[in-house]
C-alpha cells in the first residue's frame, strides 16, 4: 500500500508560477493593477469570449452573473441537483428560487426535456453545469432559452478548455462562470472569472465586483469634480488581487498541457475499466470535448456483493482520495428546511447512490494512475457477484 494519500485533485505550481507572484509582490500594485486586465484579456481569448471579469472565487462569479441577469425576489432559475451547492446558492443570494431539473442518465448533465417541464412564467434563467467537464446539450438549452426569453449562465467550474461542437466553453451563452480553486484546471488559490460577449452584462459585472461603484462619467447621474464617484447599485467587494492574477496568467500558459494530461489519464482509466461487469465508465456525447475535471465511475450494484460505501471505504483504506460528486443539492438540510422536502429527481438520486470520483489531476504520475487502476480492479473483482 502507498504511504502517501493521493488526493482526487491538486494544483501544479512550478518555479515560474512562484516567480510571477514574487514579481507582483515587489511591484507598486498588489491588487486591481495591470495583472487583472492582462489575465482577463488572456482568459477571454482562451475562452473565445469578448469580455472577461476576474473575481474573488467561482461562487462570486456565479453570484455576479445572477445579479447581472437581474435575478430578484421570486424569480425562478433552473439548474441541476448534481452540482456543487454554489450553483444553486447564487440564486438564493439574489432572492431567487432554484428549481431543480433532473439529469440525463447517460451524460449526467441537466436534461433539456426536464428543463422544459420545469419552466414557468416566473423562470428567468437556466444555469447548466458542465459536470466533470463534459459540455451540456447547449443547442437544446439555447432553444428553450430563446423560446422563453431566459438568460443562460453556464457554470463551467469543471470546464476550462472544454468545447462544444468546436466552440470553446465560455463563448456560447450570455455568461459563463469559472473557478480557479486548486482542484480545478488552473489555480489562483481562490479565484473566479465570468466571460460574456454582451457589453451591457460586462458593465454590470464590473459594477457588482466593486460595491456597485463607478468612476465612469458616462454612467454617473452628475459630476461634482475629479474626486467624484457614484454607487449605482448594491455590489460587493469581490475583487481578485494582482498577486492572484499573476499566478493565473502563469497557469493559463500551461492550461493546454494540463488538459492534455487529464485527457490522457481519463483515456487510460476508461481502457482499464470499460470491460468490467461491475462498473460503467463515463459516456461521452458526440461533439462534446470534455476537460475531465473529474473521472466518475458508476458502480453496477446489481453485479456487486457489496454497496458503494464498502467500495469507497476500501479505496480510502488504500490511501486513495476518492470522493462522491455530488450529493443532490436539495438533499442538504438547508434546502430540506427551506421548501425542498417534496422534491425528487429520480435519475440524480440513482446516480448519487452509485458513483465514485477517482483521482485525476495533471501532476499525477503514471505510477499513481496504475495504483488506482489496480486497487479499483482488485476491490471490484473481489466483490463481484458470480
Ligand atoms: C468549484 C465549483 C464552484 C465554486 O467555485 P469556488 O471557486 O470554489 O467558489 C461552483 N460550481 C461548481 C460546479 C464547482 O465545481
């Protein structure tokens, strides 16, 4: 057994990243200086978008996008239960109501058919989440949005570098949000970004990031002198520092190399597990190029003598940092106590009961990878029904 715990995801920081940070620390600006603009421009280009706004974290990015979309008291926003709580919490921050549409049992992404069933006169937006990095069915989601005049905010926290029918994620919808948490594709410690092609949304995102305050003459109601600024809306301090932006810029240069390694690991896992009776490997939709933030196996419990929990605990005993992504959001006590007790998304709950996320991150060695494969195979073969 390996001595060192193998996490499911981890950053990759090199000497050049450290140097980029140190340079900013020695400079005049350590927050909202030139590195923010540079990082935003580089990221916008990477994601194929016209504008990008850097913020403090991925959750702030979702909050800002919901604000820019005009989500208010009583508005409904449709999202998936198979996501990190932040995708739905951002709607609550604005006074809106998250409405959960079930997943497609093959892709594990939000089902356009179920979105159609959940649209009401109060629906204002859809937040599709590209779970594991595989893009959602954006053509269908866009059709629904167009028909009902809804804003689409893609939660692309898993999807830096993913593409949908050749188009980079970040270039497709009204707004797309990203996270730079250390387990994600590139990191700034904490950090997030929103991309958009819409100038009006871009301006609202900038306002929201910094208290709702502007110094832009064209936006102000009056002008009292060179010191003058105005608070036009209730924003937050969601700014990213230049220290973080410098790290992000340095990391972004490696995004393609990191992505290539993630895809390589996913390919090797799939080859290793695809013919086993006890496990289903991730299904990949035609036209969707995943960025493989997560590698999720689904246990075929009908062919196993034990449950998911036993397999999970056996892997943890081997010092493998497996995880479960995700507990359906509405199952959390907070949601249960706030009106979601009678909600059931059958496919999401079924998936939740059968999945395990295996370690996948660019710095993983071949040895790490083969250790995971051997351990998974041993445990599943040992517990296979005859
Ligand atoms: C990581 C993540 C977020 C939140 O990002 P933070 O930077 O941690 O705030 C939101 N949605 C999804 C799907 C995520 O995985």
